C-alpha cells in the first residue's frame, strides 16, 4: 500500500463506529467487524470513510459497484507521484500551485476517483466519462452534494465513442488519464469468476485472523456474493486486455499524444501487464519507451500479498519519472524483468577518505562543479547549462541541460576536427525554465538533476546486483476478485527489504558515513536515453576512479 495512504495500517472499525453513528449499526462480533455479505454494510463503510477522512458526502446506489476507498486512494497517490516527478519544477516535490486536469474513463456512479483527487489536491480538476446514463446521473449527485461542479465535468459517451475526443473537446489539454477497466469478456465469465472467488474465500478467510492486532480487527468477506453491478461495469467485449490496448492505441493518435502527459490504467489480471508493456514499447518504437509500472496491494493473505491490482502508465513526452519504489513495483520470477522501465536514476556512493571528515560532501560538490565547468570550457557554454539550489535535508541540487554527448573521446575528436570558432563571450550557464508544453519533436539533448547529500544510514543493495533481487511470490494467473473482496483491511507486517551493500557501503560500515550522489534523468527523447547512461558512467569514473580530478 502507498506510503501516504492513510489506511496502510488498516482501519479501526470500532473507532469508525464511534466516529460515524450510521456505520456503528453494522458492527458485529466485538464490535470490531462488519458482515461483508451485507451490501448495505459495505456501502456504509465506504460512505463513512469518505465522510470522516475526506469530508466527502456520497449517496451510493444499491445497483452499482461500491468502491473500496483504500484501493482507489492507492491509484490516486501513484498518479500524484508521477505528476510531481514530471512537473518540470526544480525538484520532484509536490507543487501546490500547479493546476492539474485529469480524465477518468468510466467514472461510475460513485465518481470516486475525481472525488478523492479533488479532496487531496486543491488545484486538481477532472473530466469524467461513462457510457451508462444512470451512473452519470448518480455521479452528478455526488458532485452536487460536495459542491464540486466547478471542478468536475461529466460527459456521456458510447461504447464505440473514442476515449479521448470528447474530453479533449472540453479540456484542451490533460495532465493524466486514468481507467479502472472491466475485468471480464462477458457477463457469464463475471458470474463464474465471482462464484469461484467466493468458494476460495470460504476456505481461506479465517487463516490469518490469529495474526491481527487488537483492538484493530479486519476481516476479508467470507463467501462474498457476486458484486451488485451493471454489465458494463463488470465486462467488456474482448475483456480487460483488449480494452486497455484500445486505450493505448488511441492514445498514440497524433491529435491525442501531444495533448496528454500521462495515460494510465489499473489492471486486475497480472498476466496482462507484460503484453501491455510490450505493446507500449512497440508503439513507442524501441526500448526507450517512457512508462511506469506499480503494484497496488491491500491487506495480506497468509503472509503473502493481499488483494492486488497493477498500475501501468505511459507517456509520449520526454518527461521521465524517478525510477524506484512506487514507480516500478511489479516483481516476480516471470514478470519483474520484463516490465522494468528505463532506469532514470543512478546513485554513486563516495567513501570518506578519513573517518569523521565532515568536508567530504563539500569536496564532492566542488568536484562535480569542476567536471561540469570543464565540459563547458571544452565544448562551449551553449552546449551545457546549469544552476544550483538548496534541497531539503541539506541536499545540494544541480539542475542542468546538456546538448548531447560532449564528454566522450569521439566528441573531443569531433571538436578537434571542427573549424575553430570564437568562444562564446557570454556566460549563459543558467539553465532556462522548461516549457512543459514545448513540442516534443523539437527537444534536443537531456535535462538532468544531480543531488548531493549524506548517504542513508541504512544500506541498500548494489545497483549492479539489482537484477538478481526478485520477488519470490508466485506468478499465478489472478482471478479478478469481486469488488467487495477488495475490503481486505488486514494490516501489512513491517518487514525489512532484502539488502546488499555495495563496495563503497561495505567500506563505510565502520564509520557509518558517506556522501551520496543521485543522478536523475528529467527529460529527453526516447532515442536519447543513451546520453544519460553515458553521462552517469563519465561522472562515476571521474569521481571514483580518477580521484586526482577531485580537486
């Protein structure tokens, strides 16, 4: 579960009953549980959580899907991370001044995603579409109850209507799109799967109760009945994969791809992740495709992952998210390595030369500045630009742009053969503010960020060994769980990740100090990602293997 998700440690039903009198009527066994077979209890759980925790008032119909709040909040937080990391600002931190417009494809009767997005980000707005007129009627009521009509615009569509044309007619540009597509290829398949999931639940749901804390008690629903939902909410011709591939291909159309920064979907079948990512790469034209993948987990099952969904996002722009936990979080012996995006973050640990030396970080900073300045002298001030700001936690941030490979031996030979020109007399070192709406085809070079600060006190695995560390969970074909089963509030144990120390970290175990350099790719064309890899290699070599160059 996302680190900012307020339900990551579970929900105290007993306390929720004290806070919300209507919910208290449905408490049983303690009272610290509810009967998940009772649709009214499930709806009241969602209603009470939204009211207490987000000050949202909803009127949920009894013949439409009832969304589980923790799961939906995970998706919203992940999109927030993607947008924060690709905002074009000086850091990856949340910019409260940035105005964001998102599209929810299949907004549903609850309008849950736009409601949560607007409740957690004051400058967010939404366009929501749906093919069900009655669902849109209920969604409109949610907007009225919360006075959100100025921030959320609903549009009726048809099953054959293009996904993006109507929304882009209402909003000239979208920062992101999201979709929780139907799982099944037919209503019959939906009914059969719900029945199978119910039988599985009846034999498994009590196995983990002895590990639950007191007084916070959670319960997965035993013998869950098929969810109350419409055919359109549960099934679509061709099933989930066919649906999301249609979204992908429409997103690549010329009049769409340049007007949306991030497209995303939440998948219910794990085996659909790889073919979707492979198609993203195919449409993008190579391994430099810009995408992000994550796992949404809610609760636990016998020590393994609980209810799981998988998020996949892609962009035809050059803005790159930070690579790491939450951005690429799908693992497994058969899947992890197949869906890893281009690694846009590289870290260098610099050992202290003398134990207790407090000036190492300053020397590293001056060393990097010296390298950058040497590049500017040899290649020209027009080929590399940068500025320096103070980051949080006493970090130093250097934001820069470079026109291309200006450091390799081949680059030096090209300059030597070129006709000598007068060195630019101006000193335009300062990088210009990036235009987020600039034509991606006109992009040249690479925007990057260098962060310099103390290394974390806890060791992390060596980057070179990263590919070997895979999740050992089974790569089972998931049977999509009915929506009520997503109310699995079993807490996740606080486990420490498997770690390995790099040589530099092993050297530092005695003193516990080191300086960490984090290199971050901000923006480039897919074909120019090789520039970042070469840039990281050059800095690593000069910092670690050429200490004489470190002033």
